[in-house]
C-alpha cells in the first residue's frame, strides 16, 4: 500500500517517542479503511454517517475525551457514535490495544502528520495528514471511492506555470495562513463546491478593464460601487494569529460571494477581492479565435497531462470559463460542477495554452 510510505517519510521514530504523530503500519491502515468503508455504507434513521478517524494515542493530544472502556473499531460502534462526532474538527481516536485496534474517545487537536481518515459519503473516503500546531488544517493524501484509489501527487505543484492555488492545496507550502490570498481562494473553492448548484468565479486584475471585452453588456447584476466587505477584511490583515471574530467575518464574506456563484452566469471578483458583478454572461472577445483545445491535469499519481477539447470537461460553464481565460490571460476562472468536480482554468505561458487543473480530490 502506498499510503504507509507517505507517513513514514514525514514522521520519524523520535516524533512518536516525544508525543508526536505515530506511523500506522500497513495492517493498521487496512483495518481503519475497512472499518470506515463498511460504516459509510450504513444508515442510521436514513442518515449516512460522516466521521473522522485519527490514529493517535490519548496521551499524544491535549484534553482528550476518553471513554471508560474503549470501543471496538467496528461498523456497528462507529455508526452509533457518528451523530455525536459528525461536526467538523472532531476526530475519533484510534489506537492499538494489544493486537486489536479500538476507539478510545475523541479529540479536537492532533500532532503534525497524524493519520486521519474521513468518511465523506457512502463509499467515499479521504485519507489526510494533519498540519498540527492546532491549525485545524489538513493535507489530502489519498481518495478512496469504491474500488478506486487515487493517491495525491505531492509533486503536482512543480509543473510549469502551476497556480499558487494548486501549490497550497497540494500542501507543498509550509504555512496555511488564514489571511493569505491563496487561502481565500481555497475557502472560496470549498464554499462554491459546498452549495451544490454549480458555479463560476472569474478573478480578474484590479488594474485592468480589458475583462469587459469578454462580458456581454449590460450586466444584469452589476455591483456599483464594488462590494468591498471581503476586500476590507483582507486590508485589516490581523497577522499570523487572526482572532476568532476576524475568521468568522472572513468565512461569512467568502460564503456570501460563493453563494452568488449559484446564480446562472459568472461572478466577477478582482484580485483585491472586490465584487464587481454576478450572473454575468461571457462572450468571445472580438477578434479572438474560438478555443478548440486545452491541457488537462489532475494532481493524482500516475495521471499525465492530456490534450482535450473544452466540451470534454463539461457544459456551458466550462466552455465559457476556458474561453474567458484564453481571451483574458491575466485572469483565472474557477468552476464548480453540480456533481462535485472542480476545475481551475489558467493560462500557461510555457505551453501557450489554457491549462485546466482538476482539483476536486484536493477539496474533499
């Protein structure tokens, strides 16, 4: 199994001895995956479970909630616990007791690089590692859907012209500051995907007006003056340790703009996070050729870049987003599909083509 080597590379024996993350062996990984998979297929009062399992000992975390008697790592036990631990940030602690794994309780904090498995939907599991430092952030390692296993390619962000958004999502950056530009776009992507209606966000340079040449006029939902709630929050810049109030305001601002992407058409945001319009219709720029092919990549091990026609990626949103980036090469387009797929379109100077990055595996 390729998952065990990932954790072995990041965690040393010294880390485990000093209370840091422990490396699960292959049998442990298989046991946790097996229990989580069969749990995901069950329903309690018609509701599918959403749980997070972390391979960690109770003495490795601060303030753990511990059961008097550990519970067996079995679908029946996990299903009964699911309603109590389904909210984000709560992990069921799994550890070995002799030759058997058991669930000892729950925790909200984890050592860096702890093995975490989340049940997303029936048959869909995501293996992650924690970033630690009580950040509550995680890096996706693998996505398991039925019999299909997708290992995240940690080198995907080394591709030429790779957007900073993808670099951060893959987890190659050392920090995930809540007030960073990349973090805002990641939060926007997650929120767009969460509303489930599909959406299109265009991020355009604030010092240019050429984007208007690719938008049908008049714009039904033009915003004047530009809505600057998100921009104002970013200007405040609370530093490396933003307060809870600022983070809540940021989340609400992001969710508000992401919600507008559910309206048919494109939502337009400047690189300073000023909202200019939503429900805008994209048109081909006068004198521009119709886009006939682009490069498609996915940050999955074994996947290679392919040439494709825009129609192969999806419907109208994908076609118009790709054309917009082809015509406005200093912009990016983010497209959420109703089925959960998510694509970031950016211009690749190296290839002189539009590059479509499929990143839904990084957003789960």
